[in-house]
C-alpha cells in the first residue's frame, strides 16, 4: 500500500538523520562524547565486516565504546568495550559478526536507501555518577518522559531539572519536523551533555521498518 511505503521512507529518513555525522552541528557539539574513529561496514553473511580493516589493526588509544549506526551492543548484555591497549579489530570482528536484533532491524534503513552503514568508536564513559533524562520532542513541545538518577549527580537533579528542560528544548529546535527522543546527561559538576537522539517510533513505524522491500 502507498501509505506503508510512505511511512517506511519516513522512518528510514529519520533513522539515517540520527547518526552522529548527520546531526546538525549544534547537536554534534552538545554530545557528551564524540566519536574518535569512524569506519565503514558492509553486510557479511549474517553480520557485517569492516570495509577498511587495516584502519583498526592498532591498539585502542583509550577505552572505546563501539556503535553500529545508531545502536550499541547494549542489547547483547554488554557494551562491547574495547579497553586501552587492546587490538581494536580483535574485538570488533566478533561484534560485527553477531549484531543484535535491534541493530539488524535498524540496518534495513541503510540497505533500503543504499546508504553506507558506519561504525563509530567513542571514548568509554563511566555513567555511575551521571544521571540521564529523556525528553520527547514533537510539534514544538518538549517534555521529560523518564529519568535515571545515579550517584552524586542524583543529588543535583531536582535543582537542575529546569535547566535540563531548557537545554532539551534548545537542542530539539535544531531537529527537523517529527517526533524525537533526546537523551540528556547530567554530570556531578552540573555540566549537561547530549547522549544521543533517536526517532520516537510508533508500533506502525516499527512494522514499516521491519517490512520489505
């Protein structure tokens, strides 16, 4: 049906617009941690493979967290952290051979649109003292929908809640029309950063993402 194709195309566009290097500059600058290495991947069997594996032969210069497109390996029960000094490719190859179900689903948008899927390596950050707040931005409004309070930053969360809302509203203004989830982080020293942006997908959106072609 035509409406299904239109919805699927809209979902594809939304997902592709959330990878780090596709975000508006204000949102890139707001990120809590920014990628230090980016590499292309291509389908390989049931998973993926690096298109330039030689770029990742060396040891990790610091602890790094990989993300495939907009999805980490969190759903596999861990983050797939590459610790400092460990050969990056030794960790990345097994991870890419076993993508999670959400990663496989997300990757359909890249395949359908003929867009090169990328792997992003960002410095690993311990969140044990960093609180998070998620905001739903839609039709000019931005409201907090959840919060996860951790460690020392939890003591400052209530006092900084209005500022978190203001920052979410400001960053959401850079996004195109649509429904978005913004994940903000509050550090113990009161600094606020952006963790990630994702489309707010409805059940029909997810069904369209999972459909063919």
